[in-house]
C-alpha cells in the first residue's frame, strides 16, 4: 500500500513539473507545437501519444536535455521505469548542470525504483547536487526536504 501512495504522490508531483520544465528556453515553432500537443495529450491521459510527440521533438533537437526530462515524465505515467531513468540519465549526460534532471531522478530513485535502501544514497546525492546547482531553484525547498528526510533515514539505519 505504501508503494502505491508514494507512486501517486510522485505522479502528481511530476505532472505539475511537466508543464514547468519547458519554460527554461524558447523553442522553434515546430518543437513548441509538439510540446503543446504533448501537454494536451497528457491532460487527456493519452501518454503514449505524448511520448510520440516528444520523441519527434527529440529527433528534431536531440541535444536538448529538457525534452528528455519531459518525455521521461510521460514514460512515468506509463510505468516504464527503465525508460524514465534512461531519459533522465540522457538529460544529465547532455547537460550535467541541468538541475531539474537531478531533481526528478532523485524523486524516481527515492520513490519508485526503491526496492530497499540501496537507492537512498543515489537519491540523496541527486537532491544535494540539485541544491548545489540551483540553491534558489523552484524545487529547492522540496529538494532540501527530501535530502533531510533521506539523510535522517540513512543515519537511523547506520545507528541500528
């Protein structure tokens, strides 16, 4: 039951993020139209169609890390965890200083992929790195809360 609650929390959190990530830069009209259409599909729970449009956008601009994060968020709704992680990792490879990719991957590690304690350190590292890159970023307060919670959990596990 706890995993399903975490999944719902993550999906809701990431859904809100989907419509914020794209504002980082301006896009040419074709990519902007594809992003807009993918948003409409997401609102209609047509995530497969959103993935198709975002994949087309990526084909037009394969070096754009934001597009991978956007598509990763759509894969999340399809429960395609490996695809989500691959897209977040690709975004980080393309731009190691893109803070949102670390934030969303941290949430993924902490909430969905967590099968035990082995991913807590990775999630903590992602939230801490997000805070280094964007200490005043729009996710800073949330990243700080996640980091504090994870650190407390790891400290408690070390004390056992």
